[in-house]
C-alpha cells in the first residue's frame, strides 16, 4: 500500500512531536536532579542566551545591511564617475 504525501507528512510530524516530548522529559529529569545553586546558574545561562543572542543576531543583521548599502553606493558612484569621464573625453 502506498502512502500519499499528507500521510507521510503526518507520520513524520507525529514522530517529531514524540521525539521532542522525549527530549523535554529528559531535560525535566535532569533539572529535577540539579541542586539549587546549579539550577540557578542554569537559569541565568538560559536567560543570558535568550536576551543576548537575539541582540547579537539583530546587530549582525544591521551591520550586514549597512555594509550592503555602502557597497551598492560605492558601486553606483564608481559607475557614475566612469560615465562622467567617458562623456568628458
């Protein structure tokens, strides 16, 4: 019997949900075994990652966009200068 694409997708999706739930159970068990100071440190590390990483990614994207704009302006300026030299000669 052949499966159509929606059945294959639903099987893969159910398997992914099952694996994610298993991973969450494993993390929960690990967290419950941690002593309070280590749990606090894990929470602080998670908070750091949640706040700093998006900021770093946003700044990276901002600087890449700025670099792209500057390159486009530089290329346009060079082309205009070359056209000006050709016309003036």
